[in-house]
C-alpha cells in the first residue's frame, strides 16, 4: 500500500498561502483609505464649482487626468496649453509649467485628487477661451453688446470625458475659414517681425508720382519688403511704384489714387507689431462669433464702412455704408440680430435724444423751424405750433413726439431695413449722399446708412419675389409707408474687424475708428497675451 509524501517546500507554500489569505482584509484597508482620500480631495476641490462638483459626483469621483490610463489625455492638454499663444491666448493664465510639474510630482492620493480638479479647471478655462473668447468684451467697452457663444461647462467636460482627447481639443477653436486665414496671417506677421520688419520708415510728409530721392527709395524698399513691389533699383516714383501704392491703399481701405499722402504714409509706416496686435484682436473677435452665422446673412463691418450679403460663404452683394460718429452717444454698437422686414416710404420717428438736444432749441428760437416735421401729442394728434410756448419746456419735460412724414427729404430716405433690437439700430437710405464719397464714413447718430439701398432691397427681395425690382418700385410709387416682411428673416451681424483675411488677396487692415481695438489689446496684454517673433 502506497502513501503520499509531502515535500517540505510544498508544505511551506501551503502555509504562506493560508497566511496571505488571512491578511487580505487587512491589505484592503490601505487601498480603500487611499481611494477615500482621493475622493475626499476631489470633492473638496470641486465644491466651489457647481459644474465640476456635479461632473465628479456623477462619475463617483473617479479621476479624469491622474490615473495611469489618462496619460494621453494629460499629453493632449499640455500640448494645447503649450501652443495657446499660437491662437493669441493669454498662456500665463493656464500656468502650464506649474501643471506639468504637478503631474510629475503628485505623490499621494490627496495630491492627485486636488490635481485632478485643477487640471479640469484649467481645461475648462482653455476650452472657453479658445472656443468663444478670452475676454468679456462688454466689461471693456459698453458698446460691444454681443452675446458670447459660451458653452455649458458641465456639458463641455462631460463630452470631453467621453471623447478622444486630442480630437476634442483640436475641434475647440472656430472652424471657420476666416479664423484659419487670420491664423495664417498671424504666423506670417510673426515671421516678418522675426526677419526684422519692413525696414526704415518713410519720413517725408508726402510723396507723389514723378518725385525722386532718398525718401522715394525708402518708400520703394518698404513696399518691396511688404510684398507690394518687385525688387527694383529705381529711385523715381515711377508707374510701378504708383501701382504698388494703389494696391497697398486698396488693402488698407484708402482711396486708391497712387499718391503717398499723409494718411497713406501713416499706414505704410505702421510697424508689423501693431498689425500683429490687430490680427490677435481679430482672432478674439472671431471667437466671439463662433456660432452659425446663417447660410445667408448680412455682415456690416463698422471700420470697413461696408455692408455685405453673404451666401454660403460667398459675397453676393456689397455696398458702402456710413456708421455712427465717434462720440460716446453715437458709436454703432456690435451685436447680432435678424432682419425681418423693410419699410418703404418710412416715417422717421425722431429719437427723443435727438428731439430734445437738436430740435427743441431750434423750436424755442422759432416755433416754425423745420416746418416739414410733425409734432404729435400723447394722444397721437398733430400739434398746432402756434399754440405752444416751447420756451417752457426742457429736455426732460418736452411732451411731444416729432415725426417726419415719407418724402425724398426724409432722414431715413425712401427705405429702411429693420432687425428690431433694444439698441434701436437699423440700416436705412439717406438723402445725404455726399458722405459716401468720403474715405472715412463715421457720421451718423448710430444707425447704418446704406449707399445703394434700392439694390440692397432688390437683393433681399430676390428670394421671395419673381420681379423684386418691379415689386419695390411699384410699392415705392404709392408714396405711402408700407411694411414688407421677409419670408425668411436674414441674420445681421454688426462687427468691428480692423484685420480680416479674405479668401483671395492680402490680409486687409482698417483704422481703429472708435479705439475699441486698442482697448481690447490692452485687456488681452494685461491678461497675459504677448507678441512673438518667429524665425523662418
């Protein structure tokens, strides 16, 4: 009869296994304690942020950034923060080196919990900045009344947690062609700065065709370095130089007469660092507009003094405009709305501010001043001026409305284009046609005057009338105020782009007529945006 014999080594192994089994509950305690410490740290750090508190609560306080499986997510965030300056963002705001060091050095569950929330906070800040703007513009300039396309923070980080990190972050900036072209223009300007700029400034007061000498050479050399002129050794303001000046003038919104007078030379002498500031501010403004503009929309660029109808990304109509005068109460604001009707043969209901500031003093001097205007009382009845002592009223007590009936003399011209808004801004015709011939056209009370209002009306009506021109002219000939509703409202965007890059041609620059860009740049610089030079 045989019997089994247990080898001493196996006997020892059984004893160790039994001992390990008895210790398992004790070994689980530190692991559980570590998990509890992590979760407590996360809950503590997120408690002041409702979005993050809810995000982590739903996921039972599981890590998003600090586990061994989050390496690619961490790398994607750090890469984005390292290149935030490329978008003209305030990289100092994100403290990427501090975050990188924290990822490297966090050596306890509590430290990792606090770090996880810190990384989420930085991610949300970067995502908001690159997606819809780093500034709150209305705090900087009250006439920028645009509603920013801010994303819901909880929805943002929840979507991110379920997505490929690199692809998600790459899709955050505006995907518009305008943004991409401005990004390219930014890089090109940084390379220009890195290469030493455009050379010496032109110190002459003015230069014109036929002249020669050192200042013509300076003008020639600067335009060569800007890319407007092929290399030449001519010291004369010849035909080639005149064409180069004209091209420069066209790209900078100036009268293209080919003469380098005071304003043209001031623009030519503007340094690339100043142009780079305009581009960076332009990128910020593009982020404010990171929403669906509408397949067919109207874009009014205030410093460009033009209104354009855009359809599927292409310009189908353009006209010069006059915008608000550069005074505190007349600057045209920036916002978006929808145009839903036009008024043919409009009545001008004079705004109270104009009625009391401009018309009341004249009525006090002569009750029959501006006799073509109607005075209307609170009951809507026309007032007999001969029965009124206007000297008894001031701006606060003036009890009448002033209206100008439809006519060729009407301040609104023969048609106005309405996108009802609380700012009382609209587009309209005007009898003051001479202003459209000026280079700078900031003269109105705030509304936008249109140089080609009839053609503009035809374009708007072309989607709903077989004969838009005939329909408009027939309605106009009646001489009565007529409201014509658009079958499909058209989005209107009043913007302020001093730097913009069209699909074809050079980057365009316009003067900062209201000083808004200067204030925005100061705010961006204060937030940490810096100018960089890039070596080719």
